[in-house]
C-alpha cells in the first residue's frame, strides 16, 4: 500500500496535464530534499 502511495505521489514526466508550475515545484522539492540529506550527511560525518 505504501509503494502504490509513493508511485501515485510521483507524477509521470510524460503527463501532458502537468503544468510548468507543477514541474518547477517538483524539481524544487527534489532539490530541497537532496540539500537537506547532504547537510545531514555532512553534519554526521563532521561530528562522529
């Protein structure tokens, strides 16, 4: 059930209904998660 929820939360890239704003928000959210994860990894590595 969780897997199907994750798949439904991720819009397909070839969806014609998605607007540029939705794509921008999706990319921004993805970059934000990546930045947070990198910050956490750096913080843990710096303070073992």
